[in-house]
C-alpha cells in the first residue's frame, strides 16, 4: 500500500489492518459540494446521477474487520446541464440507527458471526451494490439483506423495499432491472432448504412473482442474469464450510469436483420450469450481460480463475481464500445454453486481462450488447489500476486508461448514455480515481468511444473517496425526484 500515513487516511490506527487504512480509510462526515475545480469540460448532454456504494465504518469495529462489514455509504455525482454536484451519505440501515443511538458499533462482522445468529448479530450494511428501480436507487448487501430505497439526488434513505419474501427475507447483492418493462428480478439465498428463492418486482415496486429454487445444498451465489424472456440463476461450487457453519461462523469452501450450474427460468416461470446447464467448475462474482440468440441463451461474465498448485491442479483452499479476500483473477468468458437441445458451450473471450466489475449500457439489459467497461484488476484485493473497454463479440480490448497503475485506485466505472444517443456506446464513462502519490481525488469523465484519450473532464474533490464496491448510473428521466427543489 503506497498511501501516506496521515490522520485522515488512518482514523482507527493500525489495529484493523490495511482494509481500514490508506485508500480504504473511511471518511467521517457527509458533504454537499458544488463549484468544484474542473479540468476540461463537463458534457452538457450528460444528465443524471452516478452513484457508488461502499463500506464506510462509522465506529471502531468489534473484532476483525472485513470490507463487507462497513456501514454502507453512497458517493454521488449529479450531472446537470454541464455542472456537477458531489454528495456523500450513509445508508440509514437499522444497524446504522442502532449504532447511532448507542454511540458505538453494536454489530459483528462476517469474520466473527453468521447471518441469523441472535447472540452476535451480523450487520446488514447495505454497502455492496446500488441499482436504479422505480425512480429510486436501491442499496443492497453481499450476504443478501434488506433492500434500502434511496433518493438518488439527496441520498436520503426513503425506507426499505417491502417486496422481499420467503424464508430469507432478503435481496441478493445483484438484482437486474429491465429498463423496457421496469421490472426488477432478484434472488435470495440462505443456508437451509430450499437454499434459494427467485422473485420479480414490477415497475411500481410490487412483488408479482416469487418461487422457491431447490438447490442440492447451501451455496454462496453472488450475481445473476436476465434476457427478455428468462432469468439465469447460479449454482456454483462455493459454499459454507460445514464445521464453521455449525459453529456460527462464515467460512468459504471451493469444490473443484463440482460443476458450475446455471439455471434458466422463464421470467415468471414456475419452480419446476427451471432448466439446469453444467459447465466447468468455477466461481462468478459478476455477470456483464445476457441475451437470446435463436434457441440459445448467452451469458457473458467475468469468470474467477481457480488458483493452481505446482502440479497444475486446482488448489481448493487457496482458491477459496482468494474468493473470500476479493483477490480476483478473472477473465472475460462467454457461456451458451441451448434451450432446445440442452447443448452447452463455454469459451474464454480474452486470456490477457484480469478484468472485473463490469458495466455496460443498461438500456441493453437482457438484449445483445457489444461493449463493456471494466476495471483492470491487480492481484491486490480491490486495487483497480485502470479502466478498460471490451468488445464482448470479439473479446478484444477497445481501449484503456490509467493515470498510473501503481498509484491510482479507480472505482467501478459506469456507462452513462448521452442525451438522445445515436449508438450503444454514444455516451460517457464515469469513475472516481484516487492517487496515493499525489493525494489527489478526482471524479473523471471519459468519452465512451475514445477512453484511451483520457478524461474529457477531471473534477477535483477536496478529500478522498474510500475504495468501495459497485456503482450505477441513473438517467434524469428515471429519477423520481429529478425536478424537485434541491438541497
């Protein structure tokens, strides 16, 4: 870690290790900033809000710390007619409110406890993903928690989604929104039968479909995909260590003898309508996009590459540890599932780049898309050294940018379409970038068609944005409060 040791970048000292220091260090207040210094020009046809979620512990943790424990905080950039306003605000989860009343951390983290324990209550931090649905942002959590509805402009927590159902009473970290229908598809998972459920929420936020998904055992899926007619659910060879589970602790196992399975279910299909397709053993953190081609369902994803030992065989323990510690080594991968013949095919689209945390033009969710925007991932967990545009048809890199892979830490880049776009990639890519050498925090805007030319706008912020997880872009026309008075 190259970050200097300053009070701001080490608010809790060294007690909790590097994941609370330097680029990961939490900020201690909530700001609204405009009239920020700009190098270049903010495009006038860029209107909406870039939101990025991530952990930001408010109080000193109880026990060892993992980033999935930290209180969720949204960092947002509102673009409006060539101007930008930055805001940051904690998600007001019940855990945040409990801690606020107590003046200390009252919950435990994933290294100490397990979801469902009542003696050592796990924090549902809402710190992992953020997506736009029914006019509001929705903040979600890694281990499947309550969905928290957020005003995308003010970042005020509006409440929790009342559409969760079933035994888990949660929503997975990653749901998918069909922008044509306004529907939100999500799954929930838990460590008892049936182990998963699948749900559809309509454009008004009402639960309209919910079915159990029976898995062979406890699993730890992270993402899913949708097409116009189907949803794709994951049954992967990653699950709780049985001994740790019985002891009430969260510990991951990877089984190299177990195939990866993808379940294709009609969007509002019955539980028994799901069809399972087997592929080589792997873990997937994140899907790029899915669509249908004739009889085939196609899924493009970032495939986590298992760690090999000196004999070239999969080292299950090291692979599980890498998954748990977010030390990602991923390649762009394409899966095909024939709904008529049952045939499958998988292929690596590009073996050269370790790329993850994908985004694309979400107007194409569930239909064929060509362009994806990802981070170049270093072996160090969550150090994203640059951004890269990929052609998901050919697997070729279509351009990349970095201000210096040793010094720069990027956030998840998101594609924001220009007003009245003329093509899939007519728009901008937005990301936060922190430089540990210069201690300079920027919000960077790229022309999506030529990101290799560097940012068209660099907006300087007066302090760092801590390393986080996922982001999204909400168009002005998709935000319920866009035309309301701002504060």
